[in-house]
C-alpha cells in the first residue's frame, strides 16, 4: 500500500509558515526597494494574507479562499510596479526568510522554486491603470 506524499504544510505546519512570513516581513522592513511597496497601515494585513496564501498553496487549510476568494495573483499585484529589480529584491528577501525560518529540505527547494517562478510571473513594469493595451 502506497503512502500519500506529505504536503509542505504537513512537514512544517502553521508554525513554519508563521516563522517564514515573519522573517520575510522583517526583511521587507529593511529593504530600500521593497519597503516603499508596502503601505505602513497594512503591514500586518499583508503579513496575514501572505501567511494564509502560502499555507493554502502548500497544502494546508483553504482559509485564504474562504476569506478572499481565488488568489488571482496578477490582479492583486497589478497596482504595484514590479520590475526585475523589485522581483529580485522580493526573491532575495524570501530566500533569506527560508533560511532564517530553517525550512528543511526538500521543502526549502520546492518553495524557493515556486517563489522564483511566481515573482517572475508577477513582473508587470507598471501599474495596471498605467498600462496601455494594444488595439
């Protein structure tokens, strides 16, 4: 009888995600590229939402969908200018957070690959309301 593969959530639990997200936002607070992208009044909210999203994405409870609906990452990040510089700073901050939170292998590699790809996917170079579509 085959045993089901454990999800990353099964491996690190909600505590692992809490450590990861807290470390990430400490990195954001000290990063001159990222800090301006996060409104001061919503830092706690951003941290909460990222935690819910990551827990859901990596196999945990579906609380993000229950509270916020489908993630729609491109739409939710469309109001922020995300160029290569912002993408690289975000990935650097998240990879450092993976280390600080002591996320074990192979979860660390799986998560770092996801973060790199997702950050690249979100590059938009201009807020959606400033983008011009081709006729």
